[in-house]
C-alpha cells in the first residue's frame, strides 16, 4: 500500500506528512492546537464540511505510535480519494466529505513517541532514565515525558485510578498524575472537545483486536449500533464495559453522553512490530469509514 510508512513513525515523519498534505490539498486544514511538555506542536487535521462532527486520535500512549502511522495513512488515502473524486472501500469520498466534518489528532504524545523511537535528548536523559529504572530501552514507555499516563488524566473516576494504580510517582507507565488534567497534552485534548463539541470520538490504542464502547451506563443507544457496525467491518470484538476509569473516552461519554470508543488495534506486545502495520491499517480504515457514516 503506497499510503503506509514502513518505518517507526516519529514526530519528524508526522511533520513531513503534514507538510505534504498542506502542499497538495487545499481542502485539508491543519492547526496547531497546543504544545507538549517539551514544546512540540500538537496538530489537528480537519477534512470535510458536514454537520456531523467526528474525531479520531492516536498515540495517547508513547509506545503505541503505530496508531499515528495508521491514522495518517487513512488521512492520506482519504485526501487522495477526495481529490480524485474517488471511492474508499466502496464509499464515495465526496459523500463522506459532504456529510461529516472529521477531526484527527494523530499524535497526542509527541515527546513520548520521540523517546520510544529515538531515545532521550540530552535535556531529558537524566530524568527519564531515572523513571525507567536506569534502562536505556524505552520500548515499554507509555507516559508523557514527565512520566504521567495521559489516558489516566481525565476527571471521571480519576480518584479510583489514583488509589489503585502503581506506581505512586512519575514512571514509564500507569501513573495518573497528582491531579486530573495536570499535563498539557491532556488539557489540549479536553479543550478541543469542549471547543468543538464532537458528536463521536474514537481513540486509537494498541493492542487486543477489540474495542470498548461503554462507560457508567452513560453511552447512548447509538453507541451499541455503532459497536455492532465496527465489529462487523473489522472483526474486532466489541466490549461493553471494562474496569477502567479516567480515560479520554470515559470522560467524553460521561460528560456528553455521546458515542465514544477506545479501539485496541492489533495483537501482541507494544510497540507492535511494523509487520503488523498492513493488518492494523485494514482494521483502522474500515472502522474509520464506518465511523464517518450516519
């Protein structure tokens, strides 16, 4: 597939792809919606003119960078289809464009992604090495650069996660912070939803070949219908509830009572190998198109 990038998808690759989108497609709009701890831009990409507002995001977790690669592959394929007045998986791209306003934040955690793929910078080496127990292998790192799990940062059941999660201080993974929304990346995503009022949200993670679609019985009936659709097109298992709180999807469902999903792409150990990229992208594309339809 010409749209796939068969190399670790770091921040520089994201910048290259965004530059190409800006240069090639006048209908693709890119915005800097905030900055990471280390000052890297967090980008939002918008495509479409419809009334229904749908949002996708990837790489909340650093070692799940393959989600950024898959989402950007979808953006590239979708943009080319719109430009050529073509179809994508048998659906008119112009129809999708006219029916839906799509927002994508492909890399929520750029500092963490850079750490996992390219290692620490001189500025952060001492800090992150200490949190990584002195190890130079950062493949297990999920957190942002300050050692906070960005998908445990939202004010919905956060106290539950804070009480039961280990470790109790900044670490490579699972630390929810000392308060909700303490991290700039998590704040950026909350502010984006509050500003844009998305109708549907899909947060892409890895792994498990399944997805979660409920929270605290706040999800609408539409969520079940979409879950059945996603399950059918992807072959992934739809899971209603899991014992987890304080995630972006959880907060979205609790606060807005609209359909929200956490999609767990692929199977295996994070970071997923690039040998899985084609299969991961097939599932991503099918779910994305299904999410854009009414």
